[in-house]
């Protein structure tokens, strides 16, 4: 595999990418596709979840609704009943 070293500005811009990103030259010609490292993406998702997810609030909502939830097989059966892709 070839390796291309980019300057800090380009590295910073690529680091902001949330998914597959086309890389184009100034004339608009596609040079290739950049795909962020999954480990970096997972880390960003975990950081987002830590900042935005309140486990105590989620537990309170479940208790207030008076439901115990459903089993995984029940969830899968429901999803299949919606008729989406298998």
C-alpha cells in the first residue's frame, strides 16, 4: 500500500470528516476517497454519548412508562414485521 503524508491543515480537515469523503484537486477531479479510521470514529461517538446521554434520566423514563422492555427476539420480530431490508 502506498503512503501519503499530508500537512497539518489537511490532516485537520480530514479529522473533521464524519464518513467517507471524496478528495478532489482544485479542478474538481476526484483523486480518491478518504475513510476515517474506525477507532477514531468510535472514540468520537463515545465522547458524544458521554456528553449527551443521561443514564439516570433514561432509567427514569423506563420506570415512568411502567414497562420492562422487550426481549431481543421480540425486537427482531417487530423489526421484520415493518418490512424493511432483511
